[in-house]
């Protein structure tokens, strides 16, 4: 990581952002929009209608509920955080889809479609998650994955993005010390203990290649304002989001986009 650390790095971070809240990654870009359809495409309702769907990394359940509202026959939201699972159950009840949504730490049955939205940069062990996805996918099923921003994106530091590429400028110790001032309950000694696994585009591709899944389509979508700069050499720094479709190895092959 970065070179600016020690007391200097800590004091600069404190001066730049004394509250510990960067104001980035608020979800404002999806106001009055469906994040699922924005990221996974307008064909998503047809892909999930009357299907059994798993939402890996469901959080408080917003996307799982929307999948049920889009016509999924059954939606299983999977997460490791009990608090979020409780919130998801309550939200599904309020939305009137509790009869088609179930939430837990493990799927109850194989799925026709697996959804993973903004989760692969947070999974503690993404390689294991890919294997789990494969084990819960029906032979002709598909996994629709979208995540971002990746690690080298200007805001790839997520909660540590005091300014663009700040997570690459400051040392890990300086960032964690600054963060602890506003979040004293934080005991992490590494950024990877803060729910951020430093996922890059290349690393994700390697993980999939080593998994029981394969790419049926893949897109490293560039930041809109930097689209003209996007090329294989700059990809890690200008990719806004990764969007892909995964199928089981051995399933009928289709062209990679």
C-alpha cells in the first residue's frame, strides 16, 4: 500500500476527514432506480421469473425482496450476519413477500439462478464462495455477478477513500488508526479484517478460472469519464464495476462477451 504513514499520515487523514465519514459510496447513484436491473441488465426479470434464486451476500434483503417482486418463485437470501438476516426477514414481511423469501446462512436447495451484487469485494474467502455457488447451482443454472469498485479504482478503498486513491497513498496502519478515532469499536489490524478483501479485476478472473465455474460473459465496465483511457494496461485503475455471467464447467459453452 501507500508510503504516507506514521504520525504524518495519521494527522493528514484526521485533518482531511475528522469525522471518519468520507461521503462516498452512499448509493445515491441508484436513487429511484433498480440497482439489480441497472447492473445485471433489463433481461433480469425474464431470467428470474418462476425460478429458484439465491442471493449470495443478501445483506438486509432489499435485492432478495425485489427478486421476489420480479416474479421469482422462491428466493433464498444468504448472509453470515445474523442482524442483517433478521432485518431481511422483517423487510420481506413488510413487503408482503415473506411466503417466497427465506433468509439464512446456508441455501436450502439448488438454484436456477444465483445473484451476487456488490459482494465479491467483501467476501472473506471468495474462492470458497465460488465453490459454494457451484455446489448450489443446478446443472443448467447461471450465476449473475456484479461487484465494484475494485481495489485500484479511485474509490476502491470504500470506507477508507478519504479522497480518490487515498487507500493507495496512505499506509494501512495510518488508515486504520484514523478510522478507529470515529469507530472505537474497530479492532482490525488489517484492512482485510474490515470487510474489504482488496479484490482486483485480475484476481477475480484468476479465482473463477480456478473454480468449478467458468465465464459465459465478462465485462470490466470502465468509469464513464475515463472510458477513453480504458485499455488492458489501465484496466485495473479505470474499471468501475465487473459484471459477468458464470456457469458450471461442462455446461454448454457460449461466447464470452
